[in-house]
């Protein structure tokens, strides 16, 4: 569980005890206890199985895929995947790939409803670019109507692993992921994804390298020690 869950949960439980003691009526403690239970549940941080294949790009957050599109950027065309996180989703964010944190840029903004596409550009957000093995992936932690705090725990220049926990967006929010134009998408609009475990896309060249490597290992294992590898009589 994220630390914030304990802070909110314990504080509300303490308030419930004080209210019950001060009023002499336990009914006054029901609302704080319910809120405490909600916060303890909301800030849950479940373990995830991280895919290990080469070139896989995993989701940085839990939620619903609301858009997949090709957009123009100063670096050329990129693919964008938008993921909406409701208050019922896990809000811990994870790195989509392994690599170096090439840039971390916090940007102040508005607090439009995260379901509004305009929120991707106008809302408060934290923009993170991870430089992996020959390609970059950028993801945005975007605040929403209720989300008023973005947490990012690492510093620019550091190393992250695929699926590593990197931060948190409190309450309803959105995460946008910018992928290389040549990445092969593995999700579609309307699909639900889980941070760190759901594969959003794969880099075609690294998949081919993985396949060639596995074939070479298989062929090498099939040749017995001391046996010539040429034509047999």
C-alpha cells in the first residue's frame, strides 16, 4: 500500500474515535470509518508480473484505453495511447520500459475532467521520457478534476526497470503514452489495462532479434558436441 493510504486511513480512524468519545454516540464514527476504508482501498499497490520479452512496452497505469492515434510531434510522427484512470483504479504509476530517465518535466495547468481530450494539453501534468535500447517512450501523468497532486519519485538521469514503480496520481486522472511510430500496438480502444503487466505495444525490430536469438539457441542445442555441422553421409 502507498504511504498516503496509511496517513489518510489512520487519521480518519482517529477522528472516528474522537467523535464517538466526544458525542457518546458511535453513530458519529460511521462516516469517518467508511472514508478510512475507502482510502486504505484506494491507495492499494498490488504486485504485478512484469513481462520479460525484448522490446515490450507495458502500461504505466491501470485504466481504460480511450484513444490510440498517430500524432505529429517535433521529433516526427508518434503513436499515442490514452488511458483513463477512474477513482476505482489503482493509481500507482510504473515505467513502460527499462532505460534512462532522459527528461522529467513538470507543467502547471488546469484541472479539466480527465475524460476530456483537452486535458492532455491543458491540465497539470508531469512529462517523463525514458530512453531505452535504441528508442524512447514518453508518458504523461495528467491531473484530473479530482486529482490535485502528481507524485514522481525519481530524478532525471536515473535508471528505471520496466514495470518499476515511479509515482502516483491521486484520484481520477489520465496517462498518455507516446510510442515510436513503428511500434506494433497490442491494445485497442475500450480495453482495460494494468500498470506494469499489460503490454501496450512491441518494437518490431527487437521482436525479430529475439526470434533470431531463440532460433540460434535452438540450433546450437541440437548440434551434439564434436559432431560436424556440415552435410552428413
